């Protein structure tokens, strides 16, 4: 039937597009696209794009094709016209009235829609099912053999037929029948080959030939069953020509039910590695030497070993056999929980050089991984440092004791990570976890951002069917070794960071000895016993109660990240949870934020507030982003634009509004300073000693409003003694380590340390460069802001002097007169 949609390709293109087809241009007389088309899987080309591709083009110059799979479109491509009757009992004309049929250069394209799951199939030179992410050429394109594609159907009045599940499966079955298998043999040849050698059963004498039943394996039986009666007769005739011992009767060919029964029994079993029930814990163990997996079962009757339990059998796959994942080899008594903790800490100390407090923290984290599935959130443990600082050793020692340790590379694709987490519930060990772009679009970062919290899955589209969504649970403990910090601030806050440094200890072996692995096996057995003993004692609600006992200056994200460690207090012997570490770590986070661009801007704003709040109410301050930028340029020697200041302050919640300045007679952007917001920001970006009272006299001062005068709100009554809370980060030395210790010091003592540092750097007639001073001061716990401000103070007192170009020298005296310090300069 002739269709005359348009005189050129453009008219056809507009028509096809109006029907919801996603079309693209093709090279003339070829089956290759003219343009990349993957982006049109999700959206149809625009009218402008269609005009650019097709307007004024003729079929000899540009072809046209549709993307199959979109809107449930599938195409049966019959390349050999002799096979048309194999697929349809109706005539070609009858099919053309039911759905779209196109005459191609060699055969036919029959168009259908099918809503179920579908995939591409191809029987070369016979037929093909185009169902997902593939192209099908449309009229009026030209075939490579020079013939035109033509519609047999009247596509203006005929709709594309929607297949039922039965009809689709019948088409697939017929295509599969023609698909050639291994050794270039089709299904018919496979059946001939198998039946020629099959063993006869229940053999009886009949004339001078023997006959009997043949029981086929399921796979061969499916092949046999897919053949038509005509093909089955052909197979038997061929087989009987070969066999000299018997005739084969088609009615005596059966499915081997014994084999099927064995397969069904195996398929009915559920493979698991761990299962928690009301009063029972099932854990898989694995012995690599014998390659045998079994269960350890804990219930009211005690602890016992089982090879399988009801429908459950141990999970076994390649990553277990190749030690990608490490499971315990059994259980072993450990004494008390405190004795186990000390034994683990001693093991860590023997092979890794980290400060004592981090040995303690790592020990608690290992114990936590063995009960992590009882928690709602869990932090990540991250060793960070340059090459040759011991990051990989840390992962091997600490990570090797974690629950279901699974080692992967930071560059691994996301798909296997999803599978491993869902199937093995592991602790992921990620070496070289640095990524090029730490943003929300990076799927690896998305896994890490979602994986700290239970029931926070990653949702993806099925690659074969974009309309089908897949949800992946990614909650599990993770140890991540990196050289740099993550740019993603949310992910950074979920990591407990251990800064690694080259070791000076000579007692740590360069290569791990055999006893290291033997001890690891022993501790894993003890840790499995710890899980069985303590799992039902863990109460995740205790974290919330204990978080309230910590100082309220602790960052909320840090409490969320480290709170799970506190749940171990319910375990006898572990009731002295490491609270000091959380408070110390909070100070470190504040210092790091203060050195960031946002921190510099926020601290500059508070310095201005501190200067101008003396005789004014907070709401009367007229501070602009320009004022903050100028302060940073003059005091901190940094160049940050007004616009940058405005954007960064807006990111932390400080908005600005336009107001008329009577003095300067122009409109300015004035920062809106809300007391409650400023307090929260101050706790996040300023150490306790640098914090200010927004209102100095909370008993007499009042806040003016448009409605009159009211008393001071409770959130403005900030007590200095309450805010003065700081625990310094200790860098405990092991053997010859000589790290400087950061401790809480007065302003005078810190300035003395800064003056002495400058003197040391400029000793023997040299000078101290500003960058060197900032770098060395950081090891003493002084941030950049303090150094710059402190240098100004020391210049005023004459204890140091500037020799030009930000180079300094200091007097020999290593003290600073207390009375010469300019009060409030910090």
C-alpha cells in the first residue's frame, strides 16, 4: 500500500516523531548513524534538530532510523523471506492489516509493542528481534543493495500491534531455535548428535531391532521440544541412519526427571552468609585450605557447627575462594571484652605506627564492624597521607580484622560494589580511594555518601531497560585510604581521619611475617565469638542518650558520624567509651574549616562584628560583603572578591538585602545578621578562645524591634565559661617519634611560641619566610589567621621585624612582655 507522507525525508521525519518515535539520521545507503544517538534514548529530538538533520534531504542523501525499545517498541527483522511462514500462519497481507509491516532490501520488518521484559536476539541471516537500544531503518531510506524501504501497511490508519506475553515468547522461541550454537551447529544438529549416542532404557526385542525409552537432560529436552513435528521427524530419520543398535521412537523421548529433581532441590536452597532471627544468629565460616564453607549457629541451645540449616546453605563464589573476602575459620573464646580490646590494640601497635589514641579508636571501630547491622549509621575510617606513610599497611592490619573484610580498588566500577554489599554485607577496604571529581554526580561518591546510613539506597536505571528502576542498599562499614581530602564536604564529615606519617620505629617489620596472618586468623575467630555474645546486647538508642552528655559545642555531623561508637557502652568491659577523642577531633575539624575559604570569610565577619558591636545592637550593624572583603585584603593578605564573599556567606545561611546608605547616598547590600544563626556558625568555624559574645551584657542590654523593646532572648545569653571548651589533638609518640603536641595555651604563651618559631627559622643570620612560618606553625596547632594576626602583634611590640617581601627576623629573647600584647587583637 502506498504511503505519501511527504516528498522528502523531512516530511517522514516529522510524521514519525509525531507518533512518539525517537528517530535519528542515517548515512546514505548504509546502516550507520550520522550522529551519536545515546542521548536520544531518554528524550526525543527537538523540532529544530529534525529540521537541521532532514530538511531538504532526499533518501539518496540521508536515511532515517528509529530507536527500538523506547515506548515498548520492538521489531522482528526477517532477513530471509522464506522464513516468514515459520513465524506466522497468516499471510503477509493479513499481518499488514494488524500492525506495521515494512519491505526491506532483503526481507521484512514487522513492528510490535511489548510491555514486558525483553532483549535483543539474532539468528544470523534468518531473523532478529530488535528490542533494546538498537536501530531499525525506516522508509524511505535506501538499503545498501540499492532497494528502497517501503511500507506494506497503511501506517496512517494502522496501529502498531501490542503483543501478549504468550505471543512474544512464541516469537522468541522461534528465533532461538534458529540461533546457531557452539561449533557452528544449530539446534537440530545438537539433537542429532546427542540422540545418536544416548543410552536406551527398557530395551525390548521388536522384529530384529531393539527399541526403548530415552531420557534427555533438561537443556537438550528443551531443544527437542522447541522443534516442530516435521523437524523432529527429520532428526529421528537422521539418528536412525547412524544408530546400528536400535530404532528411536519420538514418542519414547522423555525428560530426565531425576536430574531435574536434583536441580530443583539445589535451586530451592537459599545461599546466605549471615542471618539474624529473633533468638538465633547464623554466620558462615570458611576454611581456605579445604575450600569448605559451613555455618556457626548461635541460639538458646548454645553454639554449634552445621553444614546447612533448613533451606539455607553457605554462600560460595569466586570472590570467597580467591580471598577477596575473608571470613572467620571458626570461633574461639576471648576472655572478657576488655581483654579482647587490649589484645587487638596490641596487635595494631605491633605492625602500624599511629598515635595511641588512634590505636584505641581503630580497636573500637573493628569491634563496631562486627555489630554494625544493629546500627542506623556508621562512620568511615580513613587513613590519609602521602606515599610511604603506611596507609596500605593500616588497611591490611586494621581492615583485616573487620567483619567480612572485602578489599577493592578505588577505581572499581560501581556494579560489583552493589553486588558485594547486598550479597556479603562486608566491610569495604578501599585503597587509593582518591577520585578525580568529588561531587554528587560521581557514582562512587554517591555510594559513599549514601552508605553511612541504613535504608538510604542508591537508585539506578536498569541498563537494558531504562524504564525499570533498581534500588541498591549500600550501608556498610568502609575503610578508605586517600592522599587528599574529599572535595565533597558532606562525605568529608562522615570520615574519621587518621593522618599517617612516615614511621621512625625500627621494631615494625617491613614485610609482614607468617605470625601476623596466624594471629589475624585467631583474632577473627575471637571477634566472631564477640559478635555472637554481644549482638543482642547492643542498643543503638544509647548513642542518642550519650550524645546529649557530650558538650553541645560538638559539631552535629561529627556526633552523627561518631555516635555509633558509643553504643559499645552496653558491652561489659567497654563502658569507658572514647569520649575525649570525639571532643579532640571536633577541635581539629574547626581548625580545618577555619583555614578554608569559607572559614576565612566567616572569621573575618566575626572580627568585624567584634569591632563594631561595642556600642550598637546587632541589628543596627551595617556590614557589607565589601567590608568583609576589604578586611581580608588588609589584615589577612588574601584577595577575595565582594561577590565571592557574598556567595560563601549565603551558602552558610547569611543573606543580604539592599538598603539606602544616607551617608554615602547610594544603595548597599547589608548582611542580615541573625543571632541564632551566628551562634551556630561560630560554633562550627571558630575555636572557643576566639568566640565572641554577640551581646556582652546580657542583663542590661535590650534588643530594639519594630514592635518596641523586649528582653534578651535566651539564645543570646551566651556564657564565656560555657563556650570555653577545647580538647587538643594529641600526637602520641611511639619510640623515637617527636611530633609536637598541641595543647590548650593562653594567648601570651601562643605568641611566645610563634616568636620562638620565627627566631628558630631565622637563626644563623637567615630570614623566616611567611609561607614557612604558616606551615611550621600549623604543626603547633596555630591556624593561618592566628599567625597573621600574631605577626602584627609581634611587629608592634618590636619582638620581630619585617625585612621586606614578607620575610621576618626575631630578637634573641624568647619571651613576650605580657603588657605589650595588644588586647583583643585576636
